[in-house]
C-alpha cells in the first residue's frame, strides 16, 4: 500500500505543483522511497524463513519502489544484496553509503539492536534532518508535508 501511495503522490507532485514545491516534494518523496527500499532489503536479510535467494528476490521486487534516487541505477545491485556489508556496497557513491556505514555490521539482529546504531535509528535521524531542511526555502507546499512527517 505504501509503495502505491508513494507512486501516486509522486505523480501528483510532478503534474500539479508549482516548480519550487515540486522540486522539494520530489526530493522528499524520492528519499522516502529509498528509505523504504533500504528497510525492505535490510528486513529481508533478517528473515530466516525464505529458503533461497530466488524467493527473496521475488518478494523484494513486490515491495521495492520504482521511485527514488536508487532506481534504476542501483536496482540490480540491490536485488543481489545478501548481507549488510553488501547493502553498503550496493549504495556506495550515494548519500546513503555514509548513513549506512555508521550502522553496526553484524548479521546478528539482537547484537546490532543492542548497540546504538541500527538502520532504523540512522534513517530516522537522516529523515528528521531532511524534513527540517524543507523549511529552509521559501513558502511551498513541502513545508506542510515536512511538518506532518516530523510530527509523525
């Protein structure tokens, strides 16, 4: 449902908003889509119930968004991710590499969560930073979206 919402809202922003609002909203929505993609991949690594890589790849394709900075350039790399280290490698030379490099690179979820830096934590900090930056520009619709996301 979230994937459909992102695609529809992205299309709406491209066609219905003025230039400044469109630019800021597209950036925020692409970030949202990338954040969702990274979280889906990371969560699929933690699930032990998928018997082979083919099933995991098919399941990921259903949920990964076609909107964002990672698509289509990083799509193939992201589909082949098998652990957290390969996830960081798949997003190298993007802003997400810096963010994910601060995450504990443990395959053991309990050990990674006992430390301060999980994927969810670093993504929440980055999201808060990006939404706060939406208030930097002039008056545009993205301020309201950013406000709601920060309140969330």
